[in-house]
């Protein structure tokens, strides 16, 4: 077996794959028809099995002989295992994306500091002071009377 092809390379003809899996070639054909193991195909439609296919065939044989599971059950088990593997892969990628996002947020939330520990100019936080002047003529009584809160001539007032 040449490992340079990788476990998914479809390199084994049906007779070799059957021998590696400890099965009859006709059994492999039946599993292909049932969709339990789907080998690659050559341009002439000949089956080519990968090492992963052979490992799956061995697992099918174990589930059938040792666990007593029928072929429909085995097919469902293999489908669920495949789905679980895809979900694990998706969770792995999402966890990486989440960690990268958290690091980015942490970098933005932390203002840059100088060596003395003081904040460096150019922080993301901006402070703005707004001053509103009343342009209407005012007799000055309201401001001098000690009344607090917005009056009718100030922003937020309820006067007309």
C-alpha cells in the first residue's frame, strides 16, 4: 500500500479491495448498489476503492457480524457518523472564527498605551462637548431664580 496517495485516493480495483476487506467482490457490488460504500469510478465505469472505503467495508463487516446490525441500520449509522464528522468540522471552524473575533474585539477595546502607562493620542473613543445657546430674548429671571432642569426655552423642555 502506497501512503503517498492518501486514504481517499481511489486506487484499488474491486478484487484487491475485497481481499483487503476480507469480503467477496460480489458483496462489495451489493454494498455499492445499496449506497453503503460508494467507490470512485474510472472512465470505463470500473470501481476504484480507496483505503477509506476499505476501512468502511471492515466496519460494515464488524457491525454486521459482531453487533448483529442489518444493512439498513449500518447504512444509517454510517450516514450519522458522516454527518457528525461534518458537524465537528463546522464547530472547529466556527470556534476558530469566534476566537479570532474575540481577539479583534479585545484589541479594539484596549486603548493603546505608552510606556508610561498613559493612553496614547488617537484613541477610538471620542469626546464631544455640545453647548446650546438660547437665542430668544430672555429676561434672565428663570436662570437667576435657581430653577433646575430644562425650561421651555431649553432643549428637552415641554414648553411651546
